[in-house]
């Protein structure tokens, strides 16, 4: 029940803390290019153990990842204010060419969970590197729109006055500016969102949808502008994904993984509803969205495919 986290910055360390709070795993190993940072974060998180769940938290090197069931990759540079996730690609792709082989050298049986942005592209890059070592793409999972979906559900729950855990809604496509809030799929208490709001006399017009859309879509920019980085939400999302894998919970999550085709775009990595369990991605559920959403998802997938094509051309 061992978990590795490569990259002990805000995201990696917060993910480790969230795992301790949720009681995920039995041992967490933090690896970082700056060993002193890994040591400091591991010690700080270990001191929270008496207030939560009994886990061993310690710093380590790549060789200490041996026998990890899950390795979270949070290595790379942070998103800067005003910078899009796609602009991060050039600075983070090179990091992974070193990180991924080192992980697989010592932990070839682990499921890899990618958090580094732009996560769709970095997950695709990770899967390609892993494939060269015989690792199936189903064992490479990006955090994708897991957090965006949580934001959507939280805001919808607040608007309709219902616990977000009982609001079923998905954000699909790119984890970024072209992501798609699939309003046509939203249900509350077994009712469509429109029917629920009509029965409860809750307003649901274009202005309401636009406000929620912008709060979901621009959340990262707003948070980064205010405090420099996002980490609580994504750290919690990574803890949840790791928990699902470690406990083989077979949960439906909007993570991303390489797909042969999505919305008429071939060989692309975007977020879809996936069944996730102990071996990684178990199944994919192509959603039945309306025509407008389908076209937006095609554009989102095409955007990612275009970036991947440019990356592949540069590497040729």
C-alpha cells in the first residue's frame, strides 16, 4: 500500500497531505529535485498524522519508489499569472523525459497519475514514454477535468441548494480554456437540471449558466492571480484518484488518458467519463451530449491534437 509522489511542490505536497487526511495507503514517499524540500514537506505532513490516519510519510530518491502501487507525477514548473496551460508545455516536456524513465526503472508495475500541466498533453507524453517500456496506456492517468467537474458540481450544488455529492455533472475535453461544461448531462435527484429547477422554482437562465461557466472555466486564473498557485483543489482531486486506484473502487471519474478516437479526433488525450479501478482505466463511457456540446468537444479535442502534432513533429 505504497504511494510515490514525484514533485514536492505545492501540488505534490498538498496531495500527500490530503491522502493523510483521507487515510489513503500506508506509506507515502516524496521525491523532489530538491531533496531538502522533500524532507521538509515529509516532516511537516508526518506531524499531522496523529490528527488524522496512521501513515508513514518520508522523503526518498527514485529507488525508494520500488513496489509503489501508484506514483503521482507533480514535477514541473508552476503556471504563471496570465499563462495558459498549453504555454507550459515547452517548459515541462523536457522534465518528463528524465522523470518518467526513472520512475519506471524502479516501479514498473505502478499506475502513473499525472498532475503536471498542461495535463492532457503531459499525460499523452507520459503514455508515449511508458509505451516504449511496455506499459499499457490504461495505466497512465491524468487528473484531467476531475477538479473542473468538482468545481462545476460545487457551484451547481450551491445554486440549487443540494449537496454537490448528489449533483451529477461533468466537465469534459481539455483541462483548460476549451473545456466543455456538459449542461445536457446534469441531473439532480434523478431529474434533469431543468426539471429540478422548474419543480423547485429555481432560476436557470442563460445568465446563470454563463456565470457558473466562467467561474469554472476561469477558476485557475482567478486563484493564481490572487495567491500565485492552485493546490488545495487539485491536491484533493489527486488524493481521490489515488484512493480509487489503491482500493479498486471502480469509480467513474473525468480523468484523461490516450484514446484511439474522441469526438471524431484520432489519437488524442482528453477527459471523458472513465471507470477507474486498481489496474487504472477499466472502461470509457462516451457521453450522449447535445449537438452544440459535441461540436465544442470536437474543437477541444482538435486543439489538443494540434498541439500533440506539433510536439511530435518537433521530436521527429
